[in-house]
C-alpha cells in the first residue's frame, strides 16, 4: 500500500524560493525559429544547398570545405 505524503503550507513557502524550482531564462533570439538577421547566404550545389554564415570573408574557405565533403 502506498503511503501518502502530506505537504504542508510551510513546505510550499520554503521551497518556492529555491533556485531549482525556477526555470532558466532563455534569450529571446534563441527562441526565434530560423533567425537569419546578420547572416549572409552562401549558395552551393547549383542552388540546392544554402549555408548562412556570419562572416562573409570566410566564403571561399566554406566553399572549399563543402567541395571536399561532396560525395
């Protein structure tokens, strides 16, 4: 037989301030799906693959890496 546990009002008041009972805050920009602000598209594979990067100066390096990974 399962024993029931009575939670008193004092337990609730003591535990509601505990850090483990509060969810962590997530920055707003991480909650947006597909956030592309400040990113540049690199079109590969005749337009079938698009990679978005923040540093446009690395475009040649990314194209070379993609060419090596091509099956």
